[in-house]
């Protein structure tokens, strides 16, 4: 009988933690690689440290992990006070005071709030022996997971791969200009066996900055057919326009879609319609809605369970996909691909894409038959929405390319090649 290769997967986020693609990507990698003949061990913070608002379907996920045969190494997480919005923390005033001081100091030094996971993860993995691991894969963010991979690689004498979901020091939302951090990234990239990234444009940024041509492989995010096939589409009594996700000041706002909706509102004889928002930025969205005079035309749902959001998305008349709406997008802006678009593709949901010309999102959606608009094409977007209100259908094609069953085969080939 052929020996099954052994993967050590380092994931700062893993179900039942509900942090967008931060959890979804490692979950699907583990699930699919097991089907492709791998033994998978996941290293991740223990469930009990997370704030309940960041957890979803805990007992069901625990059962799924056991059924799939994923071996778990649960870790502690020192310095949780650097990210109090994520974790269960003491409520004492003294604790919050010193935690606040520490957050200010670490931010001023360019230290990311996951630094406390490094000693905790290394301690949890202290009993691992070389025979327990063939290759190490760290997915980031958190980017400190790459440092954990590097140190385990040295101790166990095994290769490691760095899996970028987003750029690290060149992240368009929060770039890091600290020389010591860039030096650390350069070292980790140089020592790695390979690098995977979700966007070819972002891959080019890495290659040009660090001179690692030939080492970077693009493997996008995707959708899990088993996860979405049983999603029941939500029924609406109106034309429903949905946006779900987080917003980032200046770089990612809803200004364009609200400008479009106000234009539509001024048109005559359009069917009844409403805009729906799902996400954590409820106060920001509420204020934007008021600024554009769309209070009666909008519904704010807040941060809902993922399955509920997918149900709304599947039944929606249009799902809005946005990336950067910066005036002149940088190459880093153009490389961003929101993870949620792949679930929309998998469900064959109706998509309205408003993204920069030449962006990675536009390329992906073009491949599946979805047209994209730029942020300055307000009248064109408004006319397109009205066409959809009057019966125009958006058909998704070639979706199989972005299933995790397809994508995991690329990972399988890469992992085996570096063993």
C-alpha cells in the first residue's frame, strides 16, 4: 500500500471561525487534499479563545472535522489583547488600559497583532517529529504564520510553501513600509520552496519586489459545491440588490452603487426595488444611505450567519461585487479579488461587477461570462440594472474552473513537487 503524504497546514483562521476566505480557503484545502490522498494536520488557535460573534455552527463543524479525518493541533494565542475584537478577553479596566497601551506601541513599531501566535503555535507543535510531516503549507493572513512555517521547516528539515490570500507589505488596504518587516518577508520568500497567491497581478507585484520569478504560482480562491448545492434561494417581493462584505474607508465604499441607485430612483416607471447590506459596517452604511437619501429603499441586515447570507445572495436579483474604488487604482488595487465572488459563481447567482479596468476581478468574471463596469460608468450601470429589472438575465458559464475540486489538484501537484 502506498504511503499517504503528510501535510502540516498552518491556518490562523479555520472553521468554525467565521472570517471570510480566511477560514474558507484552508477548510477546502484540507477537505479536498484528504480526498486526493493526503494526511492533513491543521494548526490553528483553539475555539475557546474566540469571541462568540466570530464563530458559526460550532458543533456541526467539529463533527465534520472528525468525519473527514483532519488531525487538529489547537494552540493558545499570547497577546490576544492586540486584537480585542476577535477574542474573549477579561473585562477589567486595568486590563483594557494596559492592552490599549500595548496596541499603540505595537502599531507604532509596525508589529501586527498576530505576533503572539508564533510562540503559542511553536509550543503546540513541539512534539512533531520529521516523520510526521512531508511538507508545510502556511496560509496568510495572518502573515506571522509564515514565520511559524519557516521555524518548523528548520527544525523538521521539511520544505514550506507560503500561501498568500492577500499581499503582506504591499497590501493596498494597509501597506507596511517598515524595513524590518520587508526584510522578514524577503527572508521567508527566499527560504520557501514555493509561493502561491490568489491573483496573477499580485503575484507580479511579489516577483518584481523580491526577485522571485519562477517561484510564484497563482491558485485563486474557489467554491465548495457540497457547501452551496443545498442553499435555498431567498424569495423577494421586489427587485433585490445585495452587497455583503466589509468596507474600508476611502479604498472600498458603497458610494458608486448608491450614486447609481439614486440615478435609478430618479427614473420613471421602474419596478419596486430595494438595496440590502450584509456585513459588520452597519453604522458606516447607515450614514451613507442617509447621505444619498435612500433610507426607504434600503435594508441593513448586519453581520449574519454565512448560510443565511448565501441564501439571500442566491435569490437576489443582483449581487454587487466591488474592489477598489480609488480614483487611480494602483497595481496592488487591481490585484485584489474578493473571495465571495467564487461562491456567487458556484451558485450561478446574478452578479453586478463594479471594478477597475484591467483588474484581476474583471479577468475572472469575464471568464465566466459576467460583464464588469468601472466606477465612473454610473449611467451605464444604471441602464444595465434597469435592463435586468425588465428581464435581462445574467448567465454564468465555465464555473467548474473555480471549484475547489479543480483548484485542489493544482495544490496537490505543487505540494508533491516540493516534497
